[in-house]
C-alpha cells in the first residue's frame, strides 16, 4: 500500500466514569508506542486488559482522555471485528461493497471501480464464487472472510483487527492466519492485530506488544524468515517468541519492562 | 401433502360447526330473530349483497386510510424519537396519554371538531388513534435494536445519518415494524367499527352502521351477514400482512430459517 502513515501514540490514556461511583475506571494508561508503515504488530493480553479499547482508539471509535496520537482519517482504516458483523439482508457482494458505496458520497468512486475492488477483495479471501450468497448461507469461517474482504476492499493503508478469528475452530483459524500473512506480504498494509492467543501472535506478527491491566507491559520482536511458510510453526524462533510472550504475560512484575 | 391436509383441519372444523348450528336451530325451533341458521344468513347476504358490499367498501376505506396514516405517522415519529432523545422525552407521555384514554370517550369531541362537515375524516382520525401506537412502539424498538458493532461499521465507512438509517436501521427494524403493522392493521379495523358505532348515523354507512341498523330492525340474519363480512375483512388484512412479512423477510431473517 502506498502512503501508509506511521501511527504514533504518546502517553495515551483512557478512563471513563463508573456507574454509581465517584471513581473512574482506567482502561488504558500511559501507552507510548509507534507503528511504522507496513508493520505487522500483535497486541496480546488477557481479556479485559484494554487491548480492544486501544484498537478502538486507533480507529477513532473512542477518543483518548489523556495524551495524544497521530491523526488518522477513518477512510485510511479497515476494521475487522471479532464477529463478522454483516448485514443479514444483503448478499456477500453487497456487504463488501457497502462501505465503498457509502464513502462514494465523498470519494466519488465510479461504479465500475467499486465493482473491481469488491471482486478483487472477494478473490483475495477466496470467496469469488459466493458473491451472491446471503450471510446465513455461509459457515462461520466464510462469514469472517467476508468481513475481512469488506475491510480490504477499501484498500486501507491501516488494517485493525480485533480478535477476528477467535471464534473459529483451530483449523479454520490456521488457514485464515496464513491467508492474512499472504495478503500482508502482497499489499503491506500496517496491521495491528489484537489476540489473546500467544501462538497466533507469534505466528503472525513481526512484533508483539503485551498489554496488562491497561498498560504496555513488554515489546517482543519476533525473528522470522523473510519468506513465510507454515513451517514456521516448527521453527525454534517461533517457540522462542511464544516463550517470550508467555513469560511477559505471566511476569509478576508490573509496569513496562 | 401432509402439511396441506393439516391446513384443511380448521376448514373441516368450521363446516362441522356450521352444520351443528343449522341442525340445532331447526331442531330446537329457536325464533329466527334470536338465532338465524347459517342458511338464512347466507340468504340475507345474497339478498342484501349490493348494500352490504357498499358498506364493506366504506369500512374498508376508513380502515385502510387509518392504517396508512398509522404506518406513516408511527414510522415518522419513531425515526424522530430515535434521533432526538429530547423530543421523545417531551412528547412520549402525551402519546401514551392519547393511547390509554379510551377512544370511545374522545370520539364525540373529534366528531364535533372535525366531523361536522366531513364525518369520514372524523372516523379515520378515531380509527387512527386506536391503530397507531403499536406501530410507533414496535418501530422505535426495532430502530433501537441494531447491533452496536454494525453502527461501528457505518461510522468507519463515514455514513451520514440518512445512510445509516437507509442501509442499516430501517432494514434491521423491518421485522419489528412488520409485527407492529400486523397489530396496527387489526386495530385499524376495530377503530373503524368503534368510530362508526360512536358516529351512530348520518353520512356513515359502513358495516358497523349496518349492524346497528339490522339490530334495531331485528333483522338478525343481516346482522350476522355484516358481522361475517367484518371478520372476513379482518382475516384478509391479517393474512395480507403475514404474506408481506414472509415475502420481505423469508430470505434472510432467522424466524423463517428452515430447521435442519
């Protein structure tokens, strides 16, 4: 992707008032990190640690209550949710085309260009033959692919993914992990991938950020071969990365390492 | 085939009931002005066909107009309520007041205010008051029950408020709106009959008026014939809306999913 901006977060914090209490809930505190253009980062942490909130901040769906971050326009962002979040009454094709059609009001894409992009995105996720199907006729993995295609059709320089494959069975997840790697290698968007799976983080990303209790706990670089194959699961580097992430997650010491 | 035969059961029950009715009236010799047999009702229907059809048309027109305005006003108000919390807060108590006050009690006022020169208009307004509330509440509930993450999808796409409404909220609210429409349709007919009863006489000559007239003249068979037409109208309305629901929702909504 061209023109992908670097994302930088500076002492970012997010807190919100608690219902029926004076005290505030602190969801995120003092997050300082940068995401270079074209990088692939995994955000790892236990449930409720704030990793999804961080992703929503990056997408502009939430505003930080502290600190600042580089400005991103929402048209630069593709977002994949944990659930497929498809419109049940629209076909696969129409679901993928919808954000382009909506944005068309401002961007003025030609109908033909929208069609090209939708078909290209559907081909990328291997669903070109199911364009006319309705979501309910698809399996869970296929619905997730539609959701991914919808994000990709925008050709976003930044792809934010919130535990997208967490609800799928392991084999489907492995396949989608490989597909995502392939898409990343071909198009080089900046990917920020939230997961609670240590192995998925180590398998996919170049770097894992471990988040615990709302703060950035550790940054772990994942050494990987230039060319990705699924053999990586057997490589010593993969196991080393898994061990490092697991250790950071279990580390009794609080705060940034 | 079996499903089709099962569908015939209610029809069989109906025919059997009519047979028992006919037979018992003849056996017990109940006077015809108390309980006419089905055959006499059939005769009354044929004899008064033109008048009854005219009356059916009057009632149908009032019902349809009241239903139409219930749909339009219910949906419009629902859209306003879901967009502007303040307006909902300000108006909702009055909408509820209008709904809970018995319409029979308001009807004379409406007849005086708008019914002088145009009784039909008054009748439509009375029927509309009865019909519109379920449409409003169901549409509000439907518009509110959209998945929050789908709203996020719209936000990320940069949707304007009407794009959000058109692409997401209205289709998502369709099942609830159709449920509301089904209830409103039935109530519009009830409202039309109540309105005709209250108006009593004059320019309005719908089926309810025929019922009063036939009752006064002790033409009970004609009364039953008018009653049967009213029921038929209600049933036709209900099944028309059920058919519409099926046509609109069957492809994607879970309630029409075939069980595996």
